[in-house]
C-alpha cells in the first residue's frame, strides 16, 4: 500500500476544459483540495480522481460544503483493468439536488488494498459497496456488513472480473432423485464453442413478406 504522505502531484485542469459551473468546480477542486490527482470534464461529466487515503476527506467536503452539496450517492460501481497494477477503479456517482449537478469520484485499488467505506456519510452506500465486493472482490474498511449480495452462498470468484471464466466454475440443475437443486462442476461436452452470428450462410427460400430484405441482400452481393 502506498505511503499516505506521498500524495501524487496536483493536476490542474486545462483551461479548455474549464467552462461553465462544472468547469469552475473542477478548477476549484484541482487547485485547492489536497490529494486530488485530476479534476476535469469528461464527456460532459465532472470527474474527480483522488487517492484512497484522501477519499473520506474529499467525500465529506463534497457532501457538507454548500458549494457542492452532494446529498446523495446514486451509485458505486467497479471497473476492472487487469493489466494495471491497481486493476480496479471504484467509481462513485454523487448527486446534488440543491445545485442539480453530478460529480463522479474515482479511486484505484487492487485485490488486497481496501478502500475506505463511505457508509457513515451515506448509509445507502452499504448496498453499493456490498455489490462491488461481490462482483469484483474490492475490499472496504470500516464496512460492518461486507458480504455478498447477488451471488449465492459459497460462490467461487467474482463474476465481473475480466479473468472470470464465461462459463463459471459450477452449474445448476434440478436433481430428480434428491428432489432439490444441486450445484456441480461445469462439465462442457465441447470446451471451445464459437457462436458465429455473422455467418454468410443464408436460406435458399425467401419467406412471404421478406422480398425487400431478399432484394437488399442481392444488392449487397453485387456491390461486394
């Protein structure tokens, strides 16, 4: 885990990105708030990147400072970038009903470095943090109810990680003898299955009412 004293240098938003109310907030945050890695407008949204060690300070200010007044956390989600050392982005979407603006806060972490919980600021955050833990395996400190929320008891792995197998590790079926649903290891008759939905094969018949589609296909063949 990085030393909390070694805060990355402040990245001031470029002048071209600072325009309008959100741009003013981005510039204010990037120049005046310690621990901000960057703050700017991305695709029309205000995005603030900070460190795990400064997350609670930033979130408390965004909630309590009347200039920001982010009363609600609308969502907390994860994004997996497996090629990075800190592979996970934890994304917080905040809403100010007072100013009618949204602020997105992003921190990075890995499989073993916990992120401070914000449930004391927004109690509803517990649901989102549990989901992030369940689907990505992101850990949160000071979270009193960190347990799975969507997957079943004893589920193996975290299904939204990029390295999680598409078929999973177990499959579900109803056992007639036991008269109950049972889990079993995945047993594929064919390990590799390629579903090609762009096959050039076409039926030989044109169905009634499909004459236009048939004509369009013929035109595409002539042009190709």
